[in-house]
C-alpha cells in the first residue's frame, strides 16, 4: 500500500458544497493517492470543524483511490456520518475486498 | 538531550549521510551577476561590437565628409561661373559707351560739345568712369583734346600712351593699360574704331580702391563668397585689382573663372564664405560621428549585458546539473537507506520447519525513497503449528513503518499467547484503534497445522491467500470474509475459516501490490496471479522469484510482500 512519491504527480480536484438536505457534499475528481491525500485531509478538516450532520463523498469522477485515500475517508467517519456516492466498480470492489463496505456505506 | 535524540532518530540520517547538500539557491547566489565582489570586465562580444560600430561610424562619417566636400566644390565652381557671367556683363557695359563715343568723335571731328553731351552721364564719383578723354591719333604730340572728369593719369605717361594707342588702331577690342599709379591706382583702357585713319581714341580710367580692398554688400547675391579679381590670365599679386580676402596666398577650398576683358582678361578667384550647401550638411559628418559613437556604446553595453546574462545562464545550467546530480545521488542513497530500514523491520531469517518449506520476498516500489508499510512473519508456533501473518499499513514513510513495527510486534505477542487468527486480529484491532497517526492496516493471519493438513485463516480487510495444488496446475483463493481492517472500528468481530488441504499444497499470501493496478479492477489482477502461479510446478523459491521478478519488470508503484509455504508431504 505504500505508494511512493517519485512517480509523475497525480491530481485530484476537490469541490465542496452543501446539498439541499443540509448534507455536506465533497466531490472528488481524478485520482486520489498518497501523493495528494493530504490536500483532502485539509479540505475535510475544515468541513468537519463545522460539525456537519452528514458528509457525502461524491466519487463519480474518481478513477482511482489507494489506501492513503481510503484512510482519509475512514478517519472522516470518526467525526461525522459518512457515505459514498456513486463509486466506480473498481473502487467499489476495493472497498468490498478490504471489508470496508459497512464502514463506508454507499448511498442507495 | 531528548531533542537531540529526536533529531538523530528522524532527520539525522538524512543530514549526516549526505554531507552538505548544495541547493541551487546557494550556488546561484555565488555566481549572481550583480555580485559586487566580481570585477567587471567587458565581454569579447561587446569589444567586437564596439570596434565594428566605431569602424562603421568612421566610414559613414568619412563618406559623408567626402560627399560634402564634393558638393561644396561643385557649388563653388557654379558660383564662380555665375560671378564670371556678372563680370562679363559689366565688361560689356564698359565697352559699349566707349565704342559709341569713339564713333561719335570720328563722325563729328572730335566735337567737344557732342562728346561731353554723350559721355558726361557716365563720368564722375560713383559712376562708371573717373575720367573719359578724347585723344586724336596720328599726331606727333599725343595728348587728350577733350577731357570729361579728372585728368587722365596716362597724360603724364607719354611712352605708355604711345604703346597703348598704337596697339588700339589694330584691334577691335578694348585695350587695357594695366594698373596705373600707386597713390591713386586706376585702370585705364581705350577704344579706337578700327579702320579709320587718324581718327579719335576714347580713353577712360576707373579708380581702384587704394589697398585693393572692397566688400561685397551683405545683401548681394554673392555674399556667401569671398573673391579676388586679378587683371590678366594669372594670379600675380601685382595684378590684383580688388578683393575682400584678407590672407594671401589664398588657401582652402577655391574656384576660379576667367572673364575676357578687351585684349586681356580678368581672373576671378572665389572662396566660400561659410558652407554653400547649408550648415546641416556641413555638420552632418559630426552628427554621424556623435550619433554613431553613442549608438555603438549603447550597442556594446547591451551586448555586454546579454553576453553576461548568457554566461550567467550557462553557469546556472552547470549549477543546476550539479544540483540535479547531487539530488540523484541523494535520492539513490536515501532509497537505499529506506530499503535497509525496511529489511531491518522484516524477519532476518525464516524459521526452519519440519514438513514445511517456507519462503518470502519483499519487492520495494520501482521508485521513491519512503519506507513502505508491508510486512510478514512466519512463526513456529510449536507442535507442528505455523503461524503466518502478512499485512499492509496504509500510507508510507516513517510513521507508517513505525505503526507497522508496533503492529507486528503486538501481533507476535498475541500469537505467543496461543490466540487463534481471529482472536489475534480482534485484539490487535482493540490495541491499535484510535491511533493518532491515522493509519489503518489490512492483515491476514493464518494458523497452519502441518501434520493435519489444515489451515485456519482470518482476514482484516486483506486479500485471501492462493492455494496451489501439488501439480501446480490448479490455484484457488481461500474463501474467507474480509472483515474490517485493523485500526478502523473498535470491538469489531473477526471470523475465521478452517480449510483442509491436499498433500504438497502451496500457499501464497501477498499484499495488494501484487495484484492491484491503476485503472483495473482487482479481480483482473487476482486472475492474472492465479494464471501466472499455476502454469507449471516450480520449486517454491523459483515460484516466488518469478512472481517478484514479474512485478519488478513492470515498474510497479507499490511495495509488495509475498509469502510462500509448501507442504513437503
């Protein structure tokens, strides 16, 4: 799981907005890995500081997520209720294989 | 003391082992172009620019000067001819009244009344002649019979008078005496109507300025010229009639013209009184010189600056190359340090087990300097039991490695207390949960009963191991539920399954680096592993080497641990 940082940098775009129901939506696009996970840590920290009821990670545009990215999502569950929106089959399978389907539920 | 210890433990290896890494900023500041310590010396290109610029300037200035001189010479020649034309007209206006008077005198037998009536308007101060007189020819005593104006100087010079009038009878021209007198110099000339025997000669004198000096009035069309007028065809000083030039002989730019005057001529010499073509053209060579020198200096300075910038850029490139090389060395060194550290965190050697063959590989990522979080352990649990543990801490770096080390040692401790796989994972989960370093770990724990050919496996979010049959032709993943990884939820239940295996079965446990590829679902990677590992029956070490080599050859991004166990019966 130790992604190393001498590779060409990957990019992840992070957008945050509030959904009409009051849930915080964090939209991720690109690839989330150990080279850029800290930017998501910072973005999530500023959101959870406002103690939202619910936080939804919209993964529609995310093509890859490694263990460092998953760790950020898991740590967010310690602060608020987290669910995932529309993860790709690849990511869905990784979450299933690592026993995280219950910890990081996918929106129905 | 404690801060010293921290420094040695974390960053110390980096600083201590690489000596003094030169950063680009350090070296660049040393060669900065504005460093006052550096002595300024002009670049070769700037000197060349200066030399070429000055040469071009000089050539242009000389060309311009040559053109100016040629133009001035041409203009002066034109002006001399123009002045000559004016003189020619003046000569004609001198000859005409004298010729008319001679004709009148011949017709009237030298009537004084008629002569005076005709000629008086030409004579007197400010008029054309100072004196005009009528001389009968063919007499022994040569003397004027009628005089208008002052007494002619020629009357006192009988020898010259004879010579003059003797010459006059044979020419149709005005005959000129030359300059007469010194106190009141004048010029005398006579006209005799040719073909009349013993007729009358008309003789006139015009005064010359005493010192021969005369100014042209400033509104004259020729005020841009200085002139000297000589009698005759040459410029003899004694024949100088009138001039406004102060210094003789005449030097500098000059032009001359010869104007016929009776039986002799006037020689006109002119010099320019300033620049005829205008002051701009006169100063053009100097303007070119000044402008050219200024432009050349500016160009040389610019060239020098560009040359120094280029030199600076070249030095910068050298420096950057050096820094890049140092960084490469540093990277290689740190990568090697990371790998050394990684190996220090893994078992030194695997236990010798009766009835089991064991092997393991650790393949670092193709690049990068961080310590990975993958680990494995194979422990002889006694009584023909072997505990296999393999895991992967999320993230990388020293924190991940530290988390991995503590997890690994805790797992060994729990295993030593005879806990089964699921129990070990559950206790680890409680031990680690709330780790402030925000790592989680996937882990597989398998207890192998060698004699019973039995395998009890539990997974904390870890990939199931592959079981390969004795022929090496069939491989199946153990069917287990992947429970939640360690470090995610406290008091999480872990399930374990027990499966029986055939003799000579091989178990391959691995971390996700072996099967996970970007843009690919892991089932594809699992199927690839299944196919690769089951093509043929290989010795265990060869099988492990083949799997590790396949990874290394594709430049994988993730550290990977592989453990293999084979029943020898």
